[in-house]
């Protein structure tokens, strides 16, 4: 094998199907890092203004032209950009999700994935060997993910904007998965920007909502609620759902919260929710479910590995969540798979 052959893993090379799968896996982290870098450099925000040549972009972004051309080539091949007449332009996925200023942006989560998660995943083998997250090993301290989410006001804004964009992809289907019309007051625990309770109040006009999150999140959540025009329907309250009293509600919600924690912490929180609910109350749980057969989905298992490197939690099957909610006193768990980034469960008191 020549030195050229040894460094080539282009997914377009002719290879048997089995080998092609391996080439795609080899290229996976490269494609991710290319997209991360394009977001970090501001490629998509700049091209939203007007199309540009590689020379123009390189000059404006202060990067090497020949290197940028390679990065843009990946973005074209992956369906993020188009190249016509020597000018690059955004395609719809880049405009919607990779511009930091887009109302649907996932850019904040992309940047977090680049600057924090990418480094933690570099320690995956150690995480698998030891069964613990990699914060101390990689960053030299005992910080947790929330310290990094909110290290600066800009980090906090960008991360929450990214989570908001991700929430917009799931929340409409989430609140439609069950008939929630009988409930009067919904409290979204760790609700972030309030996308879930916003969609619930839009679908059920008689419902009143509360976003309950850390004090540092409250001002930004209020901005999102105001922008949605639902300030008369939704209140934003500050607190820690583990240590503070929960606002009263007949429907609580936890969206991508439980997967951050080990079973003991989850049961502690679920017991607290159960005690706060009236007899006909319920808890809406939004998480991506593993198949009971333990054969997928791949996205759920990848997210479970992500939880391994950065939290004490993991993804679970519906039956595992049923065990947890019943241990906290709930009588029944109803499950709906949505086909969206999260599935939905309703725990009934």
C-alpha cells in the first residue's frame, strides 16, 4: 500500500458494502469536526448575508484560502452549501440550523459539542473502562456540564439558543402525543427557554404554564416567553428542582432531564414530584428511548455514550423508566414514540 493509499478513506472509493460501512465510520468524526469548524469560523452567518467566493470568504474570515476551500468542499458535499459560478451559498439546513442568529439555531449546541464534548469523547475508552465521566481527566477539575454550559453569559445564551432550536424540533409532537386538555397548570422542571411549555399553552389555550429553572436561566427564559407573546400564560420562576420547593401543578414535565442522572437521583426527584401532585396529576417525561431489545436506535445509544462521558446518567428503555416511576409511587406509565429527537411518557399518580 502506498502512503497515499494509507491516508485515504474517502467514502466515495469503490469498496464492498461491508468495507463501505467502515469507511463511513472513519469519516464520521471528520465530517462532524468540519461542520463544527465552519460554524465556529462564522461561515454560515457570513454566507447568509450574500454569496461569496472562497477568496472573499478567506479574506473576511482571516483564514488560509487553500485550507478554507477544502472545508467548504466538505460543506458542499454534505448538503450544507452550494457552489455556483464560483460563489458559495447556504442551503436551507445551514440557514435554519447552523447560523448562530437563526431563530431555529442549533449553533450553540454545535459549538458546545466542538469545544467541550469533542474533547470528552476523546477519552471514551477511559470512560468505558472506568464507567465514569471524563470532566476531571480532560479539564483538570471537578466541574460538571452545567459549569461549562454557563461559563460566560455568551456561552449561556448560545447554549440555550441551541437547546431552544433542538426543542422546536420535538416540542409540538411532544405536547400532542397525549391529550393534556384536562390539566390546568403545567410546570416544566429545568425548562430552559420554555419551548415545551410554550407549545403546550399554544395547543391547550386554557392551560397555564411555569418555566422552573436555575436563577441564571430565568432572565433568558423570560425573553423567550415574551418573544412568543405568552407572558400572560407562562410564568418564569427560579429554583433548583432538587433542593427547592416545587411550584404547585397538576402536570409536571421533565424534558431531557432524567437522562443526566443515576437511578437514585432520579427516584429522589420523582418522589418529590409525586408528593407535589394532586391525586389526578401526572408527570410528562421527554427522553429518547432505547429499544427493549437493546438493538438501537443508534442515536439513542450514541446519546447514552454522551451521557457516559459527561454526566452520571444514561439513556433507558421504557420498561426501565417504568420501574423508576413506580418506585416513586406512580401507578402507571404510558409511552408514545414520536419519531422526533425525543419520545414521550406520561406517569400517572
